[in-house]
C-alpha cells in the first residue's frame, strides 16, 4: 500500500526484479486519493483498470496468476480477500481518524480456515505510524510477535517435523503407533433440510424500527464489541436494494458456517418466510426499504443467523449409534510438516525427530513422556498425523478436534491424552466424544485397548508425577469441568 502512483510503479517493478517468484505475478493498480481509479497517470482505460480491480478481488482463485497487489488505495473497504499472508504499509498513515490503517490491517485479519483449528499468521511491515496502530490493537486481543529486521539481523528458518528414519538410535517399527480410522458416528443428514418448519421456530417478536428515507439507504458498520457506529456507507440513488440479496446473504452465511453442501433454494424460502412472519412483532413486507434497513441491525442479523443455525443443527445432526473401522493410521507414514521457528523437544521415544507444541505446558508434558521408562513410545498429534475425531459442539453443530498426545504403553495398550490449560465450553463435549471413541476403537480392534486420559495443567503443576503409571493413577478420574 503505497503513498502515490509513481512509487506504486517503482515498488511493483522492484518486486518483479528482486524476486523471481513474482515475475509477471505483481498486480499494480493506480488509484487516486479518494479511491477512484486514476486513468491519467497510467495511460490505461477505465475498462482495463476495472479488469485489474476484478483480478485483485479474485486473487484467491486458483487460476489467478497474481501473488502480490501494489496500490495506493485499493486495500480499503470492500477488498475481501482471505489469503493474505504479508502486508506492507508504505503510506504516511497520519490522519487522526485512523480509518485507513484500520481498513488496511483488516484486509489481513480475515481467517482462511474458520473453525478448523488452524493457527494463521499475517506478517506486517510498515511505516512507524502504521506499526504504532498495529501495536495498539493488542488491547483487542490480537496476538503480536515482534521480529527484528534490517541489515545484520539473523533470519528465522522454518523447522521440519518428520519421521526420524535416519536416526540409528531409533527402532522406528517398535516406536510406531497404529490407530484405527473409524467411520464417523456424528454426521449431518442433509436430505431433511426441507423438513424445517418455520412455524415451530422461536418467534423473537423484535420491534420494527422506523428509519427516515435517508437512513434507509445507509449501510451502517458497527463495532462488534461496543455496538458503536464505526462508519456509514450511503447507497447511490441508482442502486435499488432488494430483499433477494438480503435473504441470500443470510442463507449463504448459514450454509458457510454449517458447511452445508446444498439446499440454498430451500433455505432461501425458509429464511424469507421466517423474516416475514416470525422475526418482528408484526408481519412485514420484504419489499419495504424500511424492513431491509432493519435487517442490517446487529441484533436482527444475529437473531436470524443463530435461530437458523440452531434449528438446522437440531434437525440434521445425527449419531449413528455405531461405527466400524474403515482404515488405519500409522505414525511412521506421516508426511513431513513445516512449522515456524519455535521451541521444540528432540525425543528418543517417538518416531518423529521433533516435538513442537502450542504452548509451554505441552512441551513440558512431551519432555515428561520422553523420560518415562514405563512406556514404549509417544507422539504429539498434529495435522500431518491425520488423527482427528468429529464431535457435536456446544451449539449442536459438528466439528473436528485433534487430541493432544498418543501414548503406546505396551503393544496392546494405547492411551489418547488430552492436556488442557484454560478450559472452554467445548471441552466437555470433546471429552465425552473421546471417551466414546476409545470405547468404539477397543470394541472394533482385535486385542488392543484404547483408553482416554485428561490432564489439567493446574493439577499437573500441583502433582507432577515421576512415571507414566503415576500419571494414570493421579489423573485417571479427571474430566473437564462443566
């Protein structure tokens, strides 16, 4: 994000010249200070520049060849791209309102993998004013990690976690752990979506506010925490708001959040009927601009989404009541995994060359397991292991979670261990499902017993065991609170 069109050109050319992977993959778009496309400084027609802007909006698409966007003002409101991993702010960012740095930073904070347990990071480089603003967002719960830059600073290389096959001191077949891959018990029955009865949904009876004609053409953006208005966008008089776009937004949002693979036409009709009959304290006409303006209010929006997500979960999420082994997972077959430079443990009782973890407690626990002479091997579970268990969330939806550790006590005794620092509302549901998984796996396996164990950090720090047997005796009856 540069300060003027001349520097915009220079930065784009420098990127392509300096980095071979950016050759013919840098999208340069000139804009004027108000965000409108500038034709005079580029010599390009407005149609051509609109095509460039379209390419910027679709940069997430696999067929899009561009990897970088350089512009004056294009990274403002309306650029909704999730695959942003690095931001460089070269503008002065000196305005008191700080709307511009807020909008720019917001482009990089959209997660690519919502609700999938994936840790995502965005690297931010910029002017002093921009970095001062970035530093200020710590108060909103954003985690920041500062890294020195410039001449003389040492680079940080990634780590590779992989099977330690070349280590002569390890007997990989003996250390290996095999886990059954069970058919999911908890699943979603998509075919029953048309059975959703809007007349049986809760009737919020929200008051229908009366907005002025000018207010009815406004889109109001509010702070998610305080509810205060952050900024307002006024629709052009040539744009005619329609209930189809509003209802479609709610239907698509519900489908995205619940990962529904079909049924948009069914859900569209259900949402429209619910808004017309049940949402407000009176019947409403969806073609009324005042009704559409009411739909943009935070309370109304959240009530629609939560009502439908809860109802659909209650209707479609099922438990088969049984399961079977579909395949198996061998830790020795895990693919290498690249992680950021961080603390790790080099284990002697694991098929992996390193153990990396999400926090210090997990690293401490890994070091403890590595020192236990009364176990054969252990592993820290991760995405490359592919061991995950589906469960029904507190909101009655379906999600996957990865248990923290797998321990091979003997050749026919496997422990699945969950370590926990701060507990949340999902933990009891995960634990209940893990216990069920171990029971199912034991029943379906030939002579192998799978057992769950829950280790709370607070209790761990109070009663640090010396052996694995002592660990089981101390924490064998533990479970999440709640």
